[in-house]
C-alpha cells in the first residue's frame, strides 16, 4: 500500500517539476536562437546563462523542501539522497576527467552535471526508501 505524500512532498514535486519544465522550454528556445540567429558578443552571454536559472530555482526548491518537511525521517532520506547524488556525481566527473586527460575519451559536457546528479540522487532515494520498507 502506498502512502499519500504529505503537503511538503507535494509542494516539492510541483515546484521542482515546474522548474524543470521551464528549464526544458528555456533550453530549447535558447538552442533554437543560437542555431538560427547566431548571437555573438555581449548578447550571447545572457542567453547562454538563461537555461541555468531554472536549475538554480530547482536547487532552491530542494532547500525549501528541507525547511518545510516536518517529518524528520523523510527529511533524512531526502538529505541522504542528495549527499549520495553529490558524491556519485563528483566520483563520475573526476574519473571522467582523468579518462579525458590520460586516455583521450570524449570531453564531458559540464552542463550535464545537474541531470547526472538528479539521476544519481533519484537512484539513491529509491535504494534508501527500499532499504526501510
């Protein structure tokens, strides 16, 4: 039987999903602008930074969830998931960096670090929750 998510989780899910949908829309728009209009110079900088802003909001949403969550167990699971996600992302990017340096593998695009972190944190969350069932 699945538990009904509490209000903090529902708010987090709504806010995070909203920020990621905005991220996708902004990213697609910026890619389209660069592909068709080829901005350069000072105009390119704010456009290039624009897709990062919803990610900043997503990170703030995670912090807000930790403040709003009253259930210490849920907060601990979320926090541990974030720590495992950060650790796995750091390990992955460090190993990949050495592979780039010494073995000539293709460069890792750093804009992929946040989606990679989200994937690792999601896996960690699933494993941690399964551990306590």
